[in-house]
């Protein structure tokens, strides 16, 4: 199995350096590394260029000319990774993610055990994400797949993991062939829910595995969950979640109903914990309006003019057609 790591960076040069050092120190070496700098205005790109020198032809730095958010950065990096037909898995993370030395080895060992027990229909894997205190990070705690049958649960357990339905981009392993079949993350999400939509899309009709033996540290400023007060970013939570429910084929109808109810409860907790509810009300109003009245643009449209290299843009164009096909099917349904 050949693995390309994709790391998206934006204005966190010190964390970026630590993350890149951890990737270089994996007990099972990473085959390729793509760093996407999202038009940082610190010297993150210079740090990446310096640390990529020892990777030689195995490393690549893509410097975007505008900040496309995590969604655009991951779409760019994933497109660059799967353009190489020899790649089997794409390992994605942000620049505040520091993988443990056996993070890659643990994931690939779990995949090998899964393959030995039956059909190799694994499309996504996710690492155990901890905070700096070594405890599970509540922002990235995976949930077991709803309605997974006994056979699915037993097979996942035999591989040392748990069956899942979605995962965050904080150390997710994406099967390259599945990406080539279904397209890219939707860049117009900018941030929040792009990983939820994309991983759920890849996992519809396929299998996902949470792998506790693959451990990474998510170095956020605080050890908090996703329903803590998000400030002005709450706009993206509202708009993008409505986009998922309205325009994506990631979820089955019954799943949409369950996730919508869970979302309403989470938003209630967010408002209850907020110290600036007026700001959240404004975000809710604007996000609700845009979530119902608009739809995300195609990823190729978003990334045009963002400084994506020509060869990567060719891959973006091709893969975006698959993404648009999936959304057309969602509209027809």
C-alpha cells in the first residue's frame, strides 16, 4: 500500500514545523507528502519548503494565492495526491495535527487485518485523536455507525477498530480509488462540515474504520467540543449543515432526519453556552438564509484563480465532474 500524506497549512508556522517533523519520523515511512499552504501571511510556506528539502521528489509544496479555507486546501491536496495512479491511500490532516510515530503503521496494520477477514471494501479510516493531555479530544471523537449489523461490528472489532459512518479531517485515511470514483471535498464549504459531508459521501455503500492504534495529537488552544461557542464561524456551521441536508447524497433519508435532530440539539447547547448570543443569532439568520437559498459552487469554480498548479487543476477539473454528478443525483432524488 502506498500512502500520500496531505497537510493543509495556514498561519501556524510552529505547529506546522512540529507536524512535518512527526510525519518525517513515522515508523512506517510516508511514501509521498503534499503540503498545501493556504496563502499564509506568516512564513509557513518558507518553513514547509525548508522541511520538504529532505523529501526530494517525494515531497511537494503547493502555495495557493488566496485562502480557500480547509475545504479548498484539502480538495487541492487530495486532487494532487490521487493524480498519481500508484497511490492507494490519502492521509489528510491540518497543521495543528501531530501524528504519533506509529500513526501510519497502526492504520495500515488495521487495514491488513480487515482485508484478511473478507471483502476489501474499506473506504475511510480515522485515527484516535487526543489532546495535549493524552485524553481523547471531544471535538474529534468518532461515533459508531448507526444500524451497523453484528457482522460489521465483529469484523471491525477483529481488525482492532470500530465501524464508523463519518470522520473529521484530523487524521483521516481516504481510499484513493474511492476518491477517483466520487470526486473531491466541496471547496465552497470553506470550513466546517466539509469533512462530515465528504467522509459520509465516501462511506455511503462502503465501510469505515476507527483505528485506536493510530494516534495523533490535535493541538487546539483548548480541549473543547464542537458545540462550544464558535463565534462568527457559526455562520459556516449553519449554512454548510443545511447544504449537506439539501444538496448532498452523503446521507440516506432516515440519516438526514436523525442528523437534523442532533444538529438542532447541538445548536441549542451552543446558544446556551455562548456569551454573545446576539452574534450567534446573526450567524444563524445569515446561515439559515444562505443555506436554503443557495447551493455550493463546483469545486473547480472555487479553485480557479486560487493559484492551483496547472497539473493539479487538470485533476480538479476531472474530479469535480464526479462531484457535480453526485449533486445532480441528489437533486433528482
